[in-house]
C-alpha cells in the first residue's frame, strides 16, 4: 500500500505519532537521571514506578473514554494538556523549580496516556482487514525510526543544552493538537449509547467484555510472552554482557559488554529502518498464518541464542535472525489483533491489548532474578520456552477458531 493511497486519518495518525514518539524518547531515557540529580535514588525509583502504574491505569480509563466520546476531541484535549505540561516543565527548568517540574511531569503521565487508546482505535477505524498488514508495517518502521531519532536528539542535547531540548519539545507538542484539529476527520465508530451514571461500573463492564473474549485474551498474553524476550535485552542480557563479555579490539576500538549491547541495538534499528518494506513485500507471498509462525520461529532462534551467546560474531548474527523474524511477525500480529476488535469496543480492546507491554516488562525483570540462579544456557532455554508459549497462545487465539469455523461449515 503506497503512501498516496492511504486515507487521510491514517496519514495524520502515523505522522503525528511519529513526532509524539520522537518527543517521548528524547526525554524518557533521561528522566531517572534528572530526578536522581534533583532528589535521590530512592525518591526517583519510587516516583518513576508510581508513574508506570498510573500510566497503566490511565490507559484503561482512556480506552473506556475512547468508546464513549468523539476520539478526535479526546485527542485534541489530551495533546493540548500534554503540550501545556511540557511548557510548565520548560519554565520550571529555566527557573530551577524542581517541585513544579515533578508535579508537571506527573500530570504529563496522565495526559499523554489518556489519549493513546483513542489514537490506536482511529487507525483501526480507518483501515480494512485487507490493508492493515501494510499500514502496521509502515507504523512499525516509523516507531523504530522515531526511537532512533528521539534517543539521538536527547543524547545530543540533554547534557549540553537541556533547556533548548525542552523548549523544542514544547513547541512540537503544542503543534500536535493543532494538526489533529485541522487535519483529522472525526472517527466514524459505533457509539456506546448507555448513560454514564455509574462510571466505575461501566468501566468494569467494558473490560469484562474484552476479558471474556478468550481468543483475544490468548493473543494478548501470547504477545506478552513474545515481547518479554525483546524487553530482556535491557535487563538480563545487558547485565550479563557487562559482566561476562570478553572485550574485543577492532582497530582502535575496544568493544566491551556495554558497547556490545549498543552495537546490538544499533544493528536492530538499522535493519528495521532499511529492511521493513523489503520484508513486507516478501511476506506478501505467504498467508498471515505462515508469515506469523515463520517469523516467530526465527525470533525464537535469534533471541534464545543472544540470551547466552558471548561472541561478537554470534551476537550480531543471531540478532540479525531475530530482527528478520520480528519484521515478519510484528505487522501481521498487530493487524490480526486489530481484526479481532469489535467496532464498538476498539478503545477498550486497544487499552487491554496494551497490558501485554506491562506484563512483558515484568517478565523481563524476572530474568534478572532467575539469571542469578541459572547458567546462561539455561536462561536461553527459559527465554525459548517463554516465546514458544507465546507462539502457542497466539496461534490458538488467532487460528483455532478459524479451524472450528471450517469444520462447522463442512458439516
């Protein structure tokens, strides 16, 4: 699917999400450092854990609101509030008012997450089952490009010119609601008509519907297991390489464990940016089932090996294999997941699907504890089994009902 063939809502959503993510990744890696410098490690840790929990809960509320209010209006209001919080953070940095900065950041956590399910629902509303795979491939490419650019921008400006960085981010974030207001058409979706006299009861019912959708629950939990392997790169694999990797000298450059992890991340980003569309065209030769299963098999082989490998050649080779697998399965899985969402519950389903990221983060943290007890080879087996479990759950959730339907039609 070519860019000019895409509907206007998809173009607006992809472009604005790109800038939104670039903003986030320009500052998020440095927030812990900023709060440690301003307060102490204990406060920074407790505060940031609290914001993660708040983000999760607000995302659920945002999914509920996205099904009951105009999604465009919700996006405009939430992004306007986010831009204002960036403005307050910039002013507080300029005047050295860290208490005000902390309060603004906490509010930013709320405003930036409450509109996220609406943004996810809008792209589902504007796509069809036939073109979702192509759209999600482009979205996946833009996500990785925004991570690379945002991290580079933050790393370049945070130390040398922090105030300019926040000023730049403030201007960009304040332009987003303007773009949504003038360029985004109102999402056409099925409205929830019941009165909202019992908000918490309605909120619970909204997510009960998603929870009772057993195939969708399997896909969400399967996605959680699959993502846990990728997330473990920033926990167990990072610590293991820092402790165990034997330094390698290439010319004048000495590659230690920390630099090895950076090389892995750089390779992954370059491969995604350069090969996404080539892999997408290649995967069009296969059915969604074949692309998903084939990609996940490569993903299992790659990440299971990277978990315990201690050789530069092995690490770079198998992260290549894992990334190719990721490029095959990820757009397909996202498209199939979107196809499962009922038109009148896409906000709630999108928010519920987001729990896979929180669960994957928790699973990846558990690898640090297990890594202290198990040898690296056993950790490879553990990661491989976790991804296999994810593959099994995703396959059952997506394709088991398909087989049942075929048998019913045959009889």
